[in-house]
């Protein structure tokens, strides 16, 4: 325990000293510092940090494989970002701790009109943001309007990039034909009405997603574009500091709206890229929770005193994506050939220790509309060679294979997966040169289409099939979550019709049709659906992994 506390003290001392040198919110300043004053302030904060780390405070260290991309949740689809923003910001609704069943959030009740075009939400009263300003209906309206309108004063974008997930989940942006939110009416401080211009079968499910956590309007005005590094919400924890590629520190929000929560005093999200290194840190007591456990280590963790093995449900897809607008991957025969060349079962057997099944659709089994009749691309290198020859590559080809730099729940060892894929492709005459980037540049560059082959995955965050199929493969999302640059008008029409349908059987049929066409076009190699494994120390109490990979830590505590 003394070792653990000294390590925490050192980390907190470093983070607080860094914040003291950086100005408000950790943003850099151009003013020359007052060295004496700064050293005095840092010394006082160092003493406070050391006292906190040794006083018995509940400090939880959660280790993950990569850093967050942005802490303005609507601006990113990155799961590591959502893991943090889930603690700081809240939405109108939320989910059960272990499923996608809806629960009240900042709205304690709601009503839906019979025609599915009017949604009225009754908001919690007496709630404040972390900056002390009131949460009310106007704050809800400001947030939704900034996501919807690229011209809004708080629609902070980078080189034209806006809140793509909003566009995906609500049919587009303000002024676009598909945008379903017609108007938002503030009835009073604690009642707000959404009027839709057409039904949206998963409107309520969307409101439970972490992407639509609500930010203080005052903070939006104060921080401007830097809100992505200075989140201000109503959640159980408030933001303290972010040292890139190292740690994000949160602390208990004393005025949280739920009595007795949170139970922890501080949460530190620490970046340890290597899975094995995270496990060593867990065993030594330096960290309390680790995601991205190597499946091969699961049995050992399960049998080890002092550690607990946990699993998330199979709610993801790990895949090898094609840039379908880049030669030679714009040729469907080449894409089919690569599909036949990859030994999915070998990948599952070698790296997942029984915690994965091979995939034939982008949608996980068990979801509404999953098409089990789609014919899988079985491992067949001879067929792959035939197709490459028919496409004019009988003498082989050379191509870039971009590999993820961090472990994710759907792919706990991306480097080894890349090497297996590289070997599989070499067997059919394709030379794959592995390209490596840091996580944030990797996401940015693949969104911009700089890649040919790339590895990534997707985890469900609202329990609806549209989140997988439209996010990954709808033409409107090319250049954001659709990194395949895949466009098929017929697929788009099917997905759009499924969004608007209220009858669930009709929606299922439409999604099934879309999966058949997607399989024929082959914009990706669907590798595996994994059952992610993770580990905690036995001191961690009340922690329940959510299928979305982003769970609240409000109920978590550490035993003596």
C-alpha cells in the first residue's frame, strides 16, 4: 500500500505542477511566468497532493491502452474518449448498468406522442454544472443546436470537421433533407420538447449515448474550441487535468445530484499501451482496473488471488477495412480476393483464447436484423489467387497495411493480427507493408483517406443495428466513421428506410437486405466479434463493465 500511495503521490504532484505552469484549464499561455510565485503555488499544491494520496482518499487508477482523442464527446467516435466523458458529462437518458435498456438521466421522465413525432422531457431540478451554473432546458437546447448547426457559434470544428455522430444518429444536420429534428421548444426551465419531421425508430436510444453528454453553455463560451480539453458537465466527477499520452485526472463533484455518489474521491485514467505491462502494473498494485487484457492471460487472472476477471458482452466487430476509392482496392475482385486470403479462424484461435467468434457481417449476432443467411468468405488462398489473376495481378501486388497502435476490446493484440494478415497476404502474392502511427494521427489520417488497408473495430453504444451499419458504411459518413469511403446508393436507401420505420420486423428485414449487399461489395474483411476480457484488483467493488465499453464509475469504491 505504501508503494502504491507513493506512486500515486508522484503522479499527482507531477500533474498538479504541470497544471500550475499552464494557466487556466491546462491551456498554454504566451505570458512569461512569475517563477517565484509559480514555485510557491506548485509547492503548496505538491503538499496538498501528497497529503491527499496518503490520507486514505479513494483514488482509483484505470489503465487503458491509448489516450483520449477529445473530451468534447460529440466531436469524436473514439471509445477511449467516451470512457472519460461518461464520468464528467451526463445526457437526458442513460442505460442500465449491464444492458441497453433505458433509464432516466438528467430527464427524470418523458412522453412520446402516438405518431412518434413529439418527445417531451421533464428535467431534474436543482442540478448544477461543475462551474456552478444551472442545468436547465435552455442548456439542453444550446447543446443540441450546436451539434446540429455547423454555423453555430459553439460548433467548434477543425478544418471543416463537425459533430459527425450527431449527423449519423439524427439523419444529418440543420438544413439537410434527412435531419429529423424539426424544432426544440423550451416549455419552461425544466421541460423541453423535441419535434421531429419524421419518425426515428431509435431516437430515445440515441439520448442514452455518451456522445450526447451535455456541456455547460457558460463553459462553451469560456473555452471555445478548447472545450475539447476542458469538459464541464453535471456528472459525478469533474475534470482536473490532462497530460497527453499519460493521464487524465478527475475528482469527485461534491454537489453531484445523487446523494452519496460518487464514492471515489479521484479517478486517474492512465495510459499504458502494452497489455502485458498493464497486467504487471495491476499485479503490483499500481493500478486498480485494466482494460484490454490479453485473452491468453484470462485463465491466469481468474485463478490468481487478489485479482478478478471480468468480461463484456459480445458487442463489437474487429475488421480489416479497405479504402474502396484507392487503387487497387476500388476493384471489387481485389477486395474479394483479400477476403478469401485472410484466415479469420487462425486469428481467433491464436489471439482470443476462446473469447471470440469469426465474423461474416459488420453487425454482431443477436442484434435486430442480423442476417445469418449471408455466405461467409471462407479461408481459401487458391480462390484468392484466382481472383487476383482475373483482376490483373497474377504477378502479385504491393500495398500498405495500417495497423492500430493500441489494444482495443475488439482487438487486444493488433500488432500480431497485422503480422498474421501480412503473412496470409504474402501467401497469395500480396506484399503488405505495415504502417504504424500514434493513435490520434491514426484516426485522423484514416478518416482523411490516407490509407489503403487499415485495421480498426467498432463497439455498439446504443444497442441498435443502425449504429453499426450506418456509422461504418453509410455514404453520408464517408471521411468520418466510414473510413472505407464506401458508397452504395441502394445500401443507403435501405439504411435510411430502416431508420424511419417504427415496426421492428420491417426494420429487421431492411437491415438484413443491406447486409447482403454489403457482403457482395466487400468494403471490409469482418474478422471477429470478441468477448472482451478485463481485470481488476479484488479491492474494486461495484464495478460493472457495460457492453458499450463506457460505464459510470459513480458506484465504484475500493475496499480496505
